[in-house]
C-alpha cells in the first residue's frame, strides 16, 4: 500500500507535488499554532477560575471569621465546605444549604487535610463522582477552620472544545484553499518549464541526421521569476551552441564531399593519362619502336604528377591530424636566407618576371622547418608567375614588426576577383576554371601553404586591391604553438 502510494506520488506532476508538500508543511504549522493556542487558552481560563476562587474565598473567609456563616454571593453549581480541624483530622460542619456540598465529600475532605499539612492554600483538579471535573481550593479561615471551595470546569472544557472545533474547520478550509490555489499558482509559475520540456520534445523529434539540419525551436515565453529566466537563457544558449555545431558539421560534411569529389576527379585525369600512354607504349613497342621512348617519358611524367598530387593530399591529412603526428622537422634557421634562396630560384626559372627583393634585416633566426617554409615561399612565387602575364613585376619584402616576422609577396598582375577571394585557400579551388592542370596545378598549393604556416603557429593572408595581389606570411619569433 505504501509503495503504491509512493509510486503514485512520484508519478504526479511537479506542481502537484510542490502543492502537496506545501500543504503538509502548512498542516504541521497549523497543528503547532492550534496546539499552542489551545494550551494558552486553557491555561488562561484556568488562571481566571483560580483567581475567581481566590476572591470568592477571601470574602467568605471574612464572613466566617466575623459572623460564623457563609454570607455573600454563591455561584451556581459551586461547592462550599467548612471543616473544623482538631488533631489534624478535618470534620465537616453541617452545611447551611444541603446543595453547598456534593453527595461524596471525600475529595474535599482530602484537600482540607492536605491544607492542614501544607499550612497554605492548596489547589487541585479532581473528578468528582457523578459531577465531572472541579477545581478545588482549600484555605485556612482561622486557626482550626478550613474552607474548601469547588468550581466546575465544564465551561473551560466547553470553551476549549469550541475553540478546537473552530480551529479544525478554519485550518482545514485554509489548508484546502492553500493546496488548490497553491497548485494553480505553482502550475502557472512552472508553465515556462513545461514550455521548455515541450521544446526539448520537439527537438528530440527533429531529424538531426540531415546535413542542413537546423533547430528552429526556442523557449521564448517569459515569466517564472529570475531563476526560470536564467534557466531559459541557459537553455536557449545551449540550443544556439547545438545549432552552430550542426551548421559547422553540415559545412564540414559539404567540404568533405566536395574534397572527395575533387580528389577523385583530380586523380582520375592522370590515371586516364597513364592508362592511355601505357596503351600507346604497348602499341609503339610492337609497331613503332621509335615512338616508344616518347610515350614512356610521358608515362613517367603523368605518374610523377600523380605522385605530387598524392604527396600533397597526404601532407594535408597529416597536417589536419597534427595532434597525433606532426610532419614538421623543427630546427633553427634564418628566414632571410630562405627568402633569398627562393628569390634566386625564381629568377632562374622565371626570367620573364622581374623580381625585386626589398632591403631586409641581416638575419631573422626562427625555430621552423626550413624545407616546409621554403615550399611555402616557392608556392607563393610560382603563383605570382603562373597567374600573371609575362613581364609582370613581383616584389618580396621581409620585416620584423614586434614579435613576428613578415614576408610579403606582391605582384602587379590582374589580381583576384572579389568573388574568389574567400575561397582562394580552399582545396582544389582554381580562380581560372579553364586553366589546364599542366599549367594551373591541382589547386592544392595555397591550401597546403596555409596549413604549413598554421602548423608553425603563423598565418597566411591575402591582401591587395584590383590590379595587384599581396600574400602576407606571418611567423612568430618564439616557439610555434600547437594547432
């Protein structure tokens, strides 16, 4: 039975449980207040009765001492017994009125004897046979004479019973109103929590597996107090974070699909070339031996181009997983020396593009992988030569502003269209879609360059205006950060 009630209680809503708990607490408070009030009223009425007995006995004692009779006012149902005490034994005098003493005077006689022993007034509450409870008081009128008076306590008990009845009815109605209206107010106050629960259920039923999945639901209803407002704010903030995470995941999935598709397309072209030149080589070996070496050279060139593409893909994968395995071999090297070497190589391989090297510091020592930084510099310079007309001037500048080292590679070519600037570092992205892969590359150069710079703790940014292109390479002078 208790377990069933407990399960039923646990299955009720929070507002109902709070209202019941509030009702139980109010019941305890009402019980304590009612008990204290009843006890105080009983004690107060008893004290009043004791005072009334004392005043009445004072007047009657004076009458006995002066006239030997009980003169004055007598109260209804009160008892008055006068005892003569000799040798410690009280003897009841003949009452002036038979109604002044009860049928059984044993309790009054015992009280008179107790007063004789105590020598002072004695108060007791006794249940007289057939009469009910009485408050008895014994006092000495004069030496050897004791007056015992008794007052009924029915009025006190009736008053206390009426008070208890009024308290029970009043507290019961107040408790019922508290539970009913308290439950309504609590449900209204907890309504925002119910709204958040419905919002969470709506999110749970939302299909989050879609690549473009978003969370349009929010807990927007106000009210409930500061605590509920804080919870609502935290709830909506959490939904915003989830929404942003889903958007990032969707973008990552789109990039991954595009990367796989572009990689498949880029690898398919050299593979088709390898297959075609292999067939030509086989045909030439049987029918035209003089063409065999030419086809073999083209076959090796396509295999080498495919190898470079695979190396770039592998390098990007290793850079993406740099926390596990970094592809860098760090050592102390001079950045100025690397730039000068890259400039000399560019001048030798691209004589049609005049290159200017701005005055640089004597040396800029850094902790870096010189092979990879040289790869980045070669890539930036090669882009300036490949994507600009012959005769376009190229400039390189090395500077050390503050705690970083900067290398600026600029050209006076046509520049990069505004619509392509945001995607220039994407993998397999080409500004000139019609450019052949033999001249334009695979579209991985700038992506590899930025990843390598980031692995060194630096940045690679695109600048410039229409009619010019500026790439700025920034490296920290201290130890590189892990990315």
